C-alpha cells in the first residue's frame, strides 16, 4: 500500500481535459444524420388539451416530424413498488391533462436547432379547458401529517417548560442552475438504445428508461462521461430523456434534445418551499426539555418528492421529549426534487435559527447552548454514534473565527462605519453506502485500470478512484486508468447524498486485493518461496520486488483482473448498531452598512467532522462551493411564480439572483482527522451536502446580531432591514 497517496492533495486527473476542451459533455455529442428535438410546452397550469394543430408545421423547411400523444406511442408507468427512482411519475404525452405550466405537449424534430425551435413556436395548441391554477406558495396541509420521529411527551413538557419558544420559519422555492443544461442524445443500433445523458445516476437512469420504454435492461446503455454540475437536479430521469429516445426510435436517426434555461426552471425540478414551526421548551440553563418540529412543503400533481425537513432533528441535540411531523400541499407547478442536502438543509435552517433565538432569550452564548445539549447517543435511534466530534468542531471553529471577542449586544461590533454581525450554526448529514460493483485490473505495461458504472459530476470521482486503487496497489495514481460513466461497466452507485466515494471504498479494496491474488498465482509459475506483493511488485522469499508488469510480460499474460462487490450499508447486519453521520459548524461574519443599505457576508469559518478525506483538495472544493450555495440560500435565491398561470417569472440567469464573485466571502475550511471505520475500511464519509447545511441559519443569526432584526423567511431582503 502507498499511504502517501490516500489523503494526498492531488489535482484532478480530469482537469486538463476540461480546461483544454477535450472533455465530452452530453451536448457535445454529434452523430451523422443527427436530428434536433424541441418540445412544445403547455402555456396554462391546469386544464385539458383539445387539439394540437401541426399541419402547417410539417411543411416548414427541415421539419422531420411532430409527435403528440396521438403518435408518440406508449410509455409505461413505473410500478409502485420499485427500487427505481423518478420524481415526475406521470409519463409524458399520454393523456390530455395539463398539470403544470411548461409540461411537454408535443415534440418537434428537425434537421437543425433553429428549424426545430421555429417549428415548435408555430405549433398551435387549443385547450378544451383552462382551470384557474393553485400555484400559490402559501402552504396549508392537504394531507394528514406523517410522524417522522417521536419520543416522550413533548406537549406536556413544552407546557411546563420555564422558557418557551414558538416560531415559524420559511424557505422559498430554489431552482438548480448548473452551467450545463439538461440534455439527451439518443441513438439506436438495431434493437439497442444508447443514451448520452446528463445524469447523476446512470444505472438508475438505464433502469427507468428500460421500464418505461418496455425494453430489457441489457438493450439500454447510458453514458455520462462528464457532468457540468447537477446538485440533485440531475439525480433522477426527466421526461426529455424518454422523448428523445422515442423520437430516435421512430425516426431511425440519432436525436439530440437540449433544454433551454427557462425549461430548467419548470421541467427538471426545484427545491420546494417549506414552512416549519419549531417549538422549544427549555429550563433556564438552556437544557432542552421539549422539541417539536412540524413542517410543510409543496408538491406537484405530477409527482411528489418528500422533503424530509426533520431528517436531523431527532438526533442532533439531546432532548427527552420530541415530535417531528411532515406534510405537503399540492400545487399546479412542476415536480419538486432533491437539491443539495434535501430535507436536512431547510430543516437545519429552521432548527438552528430557533436555537439561536433561544440562546438570545436566555442570554447564553450560542456555542455554549449547543454544548449544553450535546447528546451521549443518538436518542432518535437509541444507539451510539459511530463517530461524533461536533464538540471539537464547535471549539475549533470558535477559536479560528475569534468568537471569544464577540460582544453579544446588537450592533455593538464595528469596523469603521460598517456594523459587524457574528453568527454560527451547527451542521449534520447522513453517512450511507449504496451498492457498488467494480473491477480492478493489472496490465503488462505496468498500468492498472478501474472500471465502474458510476459517474463524476464534477466532485472528483475520477481522481479519488485513482488514488484509492493506487493506494491499494502501491503505485502512483497516474498509472491508474479510470473508466466510469457507462452502464456497460459493472454497476456502481449514484452520485447523490454524499454517498458515492464512501460506497466505492469497499468495492475498490475487495477488487484490488482480488487482482493481487490473481497476480500472485501467475507469479507462482516461475517464482518459488513465499510470495508477497508490495509497492506494485512481487517478491519471493524476501527478494527484491519484481514489478507486476514485468511478471505479466514474462508469463505472456496481458492482464489479471479482480472483482469487488459492496452492498448498501443498510444491508449490513450491524447497520442499526450505530448511528453514522457527519457533523460540522459554520461561523459567519456579515457586514451591514445602514447608510447605503448594503449587507454582505464577509467571511465564513467552517469545521467539518466528515471522516477521512481521500483528497482534501476536492473535499475542500466541495465545502467551499456548498458554503457559497448557502450564501445564495440565505441572501439571494428565490423562484417566483405567476399566480395566474403557474409560470416561473424569473426563469433566467439574468433574473434569478445567485452568488457572484462580488458576493463570495472568504471561506476557511478545516477537516478534523477522525476516520470512521463503521462505514468503510478507509473511514471515509461524504462531504458534498454538509457544507450547505446550517449556513443560512448562521447568516440570519449574524444579521440579527448586526441589526436586531430577526429574519425568519429566506432570503434576507434589504426591505427586512430598513422597514
């Protein structure tokens, strides 16, 4: 093994390809005879289609076909009990019902993008009915709330608590805006479909396509060589992929379908808005006696993605009496979906904001309040934590930030004419593994290869796979060829929920060691004595190692290969014996200039207890990007809908406000050196989501410290501070 590779800050091995333009993204794919598809969308949010008139369109230059429910063919629904994942559960173009603005009603296929776009605009849709939609972002429960966690008697404990806090917190709809648009390029070779796709889960995508197109899985191949950002929006399949595949089948030619930016706001999901009521009961020393967390979120008539805002509430702090419930409100807008840190991120905004309010009310330092409520075990599951170093995170974060210098009085800290506000919040995220299979092979040219049907969504999977294999074989990572992003390879995990790297570790270890055993069998043909493998070579009886490439060449063997197969962590018989989570904290400084009504996040200090970092550079990139998303969540991002027709109003990068370089604060990231072997042999957990969890709450706490205004509805607006 090479211990200097695992944990080394190696640059991304795919970096040169990306900066030189040699990395192929989905929309870069081109095939001879390829057609371009553009959808025709609904311009109402609720109603029925009476007639679609495309007779004149078919005569336009370059137009090859116009598909509607009359001629697109059948798409099957996924069975109710399936492991396959999809958010928009109603198949496209199968009936006349309109469920949201932007829903696909027809598909134009033409020779060029310009021709297809022009033709799509010329298709006339006549509606048989147009019902006033319910596109309001105000939330009222349509269904009985589901109890997500419960212990003790929270109502009685709350009624008897000396200190009570009862507040409601709201988060808006946020829309994923990766630079790379969703896209599909579909080709058929005989009876086999190949789809080049923008997906974070190629194996699941293949399964969904096969099921809805009613094909055997072995006749469907999905390729995602590189992804230009996903953040959860590209985790599950969307309807454009099915439509492109069917259009390619019907035309007999390759078809490319690339969404426009406005379609990104209506057709491929968003983070739902939430309304969360937090009730805390505590004694005068700040010890929690009761915690109630009741949350609502909106869903769509086209599908429901449950936004579990109480995911972290039950275990983050010690409290004997607790109840968490969740429910949804159905709306006439497109389906919601996962967005970085689904559930826990908006949930921790509410919980951590309430903790800060309680700290102010009790005149207890916010860090100290959290320390006083540190649990000994996971009180939700009733088991110990596999590894929990939140206390260390809080102490180190406070030290690095300079928290001891904080004056708790509102508006008391200044830098010239700038009022400073300091706030903090804790963070947590689950630790899990998904099923993973892969192969590792050793080749006669001295190289190694790892093959797996997972994908790199820009987080560094190519690089960490090379590092892990290099570590196991004792060779430089540069000698490891990584082949991923193709479902023809052994099935791997999706890239979501910060699970990909942790899921790959056991399979890499198993496959590499299996490959070494195959090598030793080959080496035993000509070497005698006790054979040992170390630093990429084989020694016999303590002799100097012979490189594995030289041994394979001598024996006339091109390569040896080992297989690895790792189950999901919940299939582990000891999975319920411990609680596996990552922890962290964020300390935030905001600068408030009341004379010009300017608010900015100036700096952030983040400390993460995320297990062993396979590559601290790519891990730090993840946390820094997540923190900046947290600034967007706290300060800028909100998608507005037109109540008359359910259309997203600010559906462009010009109108949807996000963090720019001018808004980006200085971010200091520290990882604690505590591997967690409960999840895998290397002790690695994921860090993609936790960097976002808690940031918005730390910002609003800092805003209150600077201005005295308690903002409970995100994002913070200047109107909140000067009204």
